[in-house]
C-alpha cells in the first residue's frame, strides 16, 4: 500500500472529526468532503476540497446525490496493484482516494422519535454513505475505511508510525467493522419497512438480529468462561435503559437473575418484592408497604435469600433499605430510589443498585436459545392469565380469598424452573419446589422448604399432575386449593383425589413450562 495522500470525510456523527481532519492535514493528506461535514470542517478552519470540485457536478436532489460519481468510486475502488486500473484512472483524470471516513444518517434514532413521519424516516436512509463504505471495505488492500470515531486516534497513530501506511491487519479489521456497520443499518431499515407494510412474519424465513456489544463482564456463568453483553438495537437498551447507581460491576449471573426478578415483580399491582437466586424465585411477597412485602418474601426462604437479587415494583424507600440492612444481597433493582434509600444502601459499597423501568413485555418479541447448529425461537411466555377464565373441576369451589392466593401462586409458578410447585397464601409464597424431574418430588420439596405452616395454604403447578400422588402429597400438608393447567390422561383420578379431600381445584388450560 502506498502512503495515504487523499481522504474523503462524510459523517453524520461529527464527534472528533475536526480534530481528526486537522491531524490528517498536518500529515500532508488532502481532505475531500461534502455537505454538512464540509461546512463543519470549514467552520473549524480545516482546509477542505469540496467533492463537487472533484466530480465537476454539484449536489442535486436536495443532497440525495453527492458522491455517487465515477470520480469518487473510481478513486476508491481502483486496485493499486493492477496497472490497467491505474491507467484508467490516469485516462479519466481520477485521483486515488486512500482513506474513507464515513458514518451513516441516524436512521434508528430518527424512527425512535414518537412523532416521526414515514417521509422523514425515508430521508434518513443513506445511499451514498453505504456505497462508499462497501467500496472502501472491498478494496481494503489499498484503502483505509473508518466508521467509528473511537478508531480515529489509532488510525492517526498508525499513519504516523508507518510513514502514512496503515498495516494490513488493522485495515482488515476496519473493513470488517464497516461491513458490520452497513449490515446493521440495512437490518434496521428492513425491519422498519416490515412494520410499515404490515408484512411482519412472526417467525420469518431468515432472522436477522441487530446486536451491539455494550459490556464485557469479567467472565461468564463460571470464571473459566468468557462473556459479553449485547443490546438489541432500537429497543432502548438492556432492561429498558438501566442506570447502575452504585456497587461493583454487574456480573453475567447478576444480569441473568436481575432479568428474572424484574419480569416477575412486574406482574403485581400492589407493592411487591421478589427475591431471586440462581434464576429461580426463592420468595415473593405483596403488602400495603414495601417493608411488609419484603418481610413476607424473605420469610419464604431466608437461607436462600443470602447473596440474592431483590426486585421491587415501587420506588425503594428508606424504610425498606433499613429493613434489608442485615441481609447480604448482590443487587437491588427498582424503578426509583428515594434519597434516604440511597443513603442507607450506600453503606454497602459492593451492593449494586440498579435503577430500571418496570418490565413491559413486547408483543412481537422473540426468545432465542442456542442449540447445536442453530437456535430455537419462540414467543415469550408473557401473556397475562385471566383467572376469570379458569374452570373449577371439583365439587368444592375456592373462596374469594383462596382465588386471590391461587392467582398469586400461579403468577409465581410460571417463573419457576419446571417442574414447579408453589405453595402460599394471598400475600406471599411459603414454599417453592423448583426444577425436579418428577412433579411429586417438586410437591415434596415445596413442603420441605416451607418455613411457615402450610395448613390452609394453596398450591400452583406449572403443568398438569400426571398422577394423583402429587395431590395426595399436597393434601397431607394441609393444602386447601390447587390451580393447574389440566390436560393429563388421568385428570379424572387427579380431580377425584381432590374431591375426596374436599379440596378446590381450578384448571387454567394453559401450561407454563420453564426450562
């Protein structure tokens, strides 16, 4: 590669561009530019050659056509190792362009505006920019392409260190970055067009997900695993755009458990507290105050709550922070924190406080899970259940208080790893049996884990009871009402066991497996 002599600069994100251009000029590199970038550089008193002087053509169609010209693309695409290409450049009086610095119109930011019109969105579809990026990236053997202001300093250092030549390995990395940039840009545009035309497929034949790396934890699920966190473009960021107010860096496991806790606590209208450990709730409570809700949640399994994640569906109060003073937790997440809560939590320097909006399920969301050679895709299990549609299968009907209790336990059960049995009352969980391979063992575990009396409590099961033994186990512990999806071949036996014990049983018709 020959030393760089000419650079074309055309950017929407003008962060650092004037200083970068000034340094290029100091290195003897001619600056070509157009439109807003040209004006920005001229105002910064950087010497600029207008692209119109190179092409011999003015900008036309309101700026839609500026750089789409052989004098530009010939200068970028010419293979410097081919004599025929160089001869053609000479024949047509085209000079090579050695450095292309381009980033694209802010399409995603524009369509995120609540009042954006289709006409405005379409004007933000860049044409010339992607063409120049792709041309420069294709010809990275002789051209340096830069899309990210974060790379300006390293490019300048390479030019100075190597007498105007950027090393091949660095050029290749920059080319890759350019192709990823245009790919993400095109994905965002295609997604918007699908939404505008109403042709969005639930599960399209080809699925393109635009992700941006936003964080690199120290490690993944275990210390020997590398990890990164990616945010989906145009979705507002991780957890709807969270702010960490204090504490150590959020780990991979912290993020996973915080997500689980936020999703569950969002299901409750009353003040609620959810305690999560290893992606399973180990206590859920509601009350008239957050302190009351917290005390109820903690009483379910105070041992497992050590080192947990706590999610709250209200502004965290100073009283709640004081009530939590003796418990070691990794993360507390809430939509807001009172100043008194910040002060009290501030005494625990390692405690991570995460301010994040209440979770809101997106109707068109897709969940992906990696398997060997591909991914499984499904709609999230986020649709709210309607207790009014549940069918009573037994002679005994639940009381109003039992129905409230069944509703709470059912909401929790869908967030517990299968097989899931949740025991409790209208205010809290009392025992949670998670992740057992047989449903009757989950029943036994929920009973064994209970710290409070189970007599008079209700139970929820995330899937049907295949045999009556689960019912018999729950009845023996004093369970007074049960909610489950139904659908077993032995539903008659299961209902008969409940009837024999005088226990009410509701069937929801909807399973909530979680793996």
